[in-house]
């Protein structure tokens, strides 16, 4: 598995860059660079400035989260 694939896999599991870096033995900067590249390829989406952690940590979501791919 490539580094990019590993970073994408860990990110899709809901892990943030610092946690992905720790799990894969990488620097946070390298993980963020991989995510930038993955985003340019359309493999991942970054949350917008209006996003918060609420979608990932609670069942109650604000109305602005409706239809967001991060709100599962």
C-alpha cells in the first residue's frame, strides 16, 4: 500500500491528521501534504470554515450539517 493510500484509509476512518501521523509513523506535515494531494485528486474533501467537530462527535447536528459528507 502506498503512503497516500494509507493516509486516505486512516482519514476515511475518521482520524485527524495528528492521529494519522502517529499511527503511520509520519510527521503531521507529511500527512497534511498527502491530504492536500489527495484533495487535488478528488479522493478526499476538506471541511469548510463553517464546520465544527460536532458532526463527528455527537448525534445532535446543527441544521448547517444537513447534506454534509462529513456528517455521518
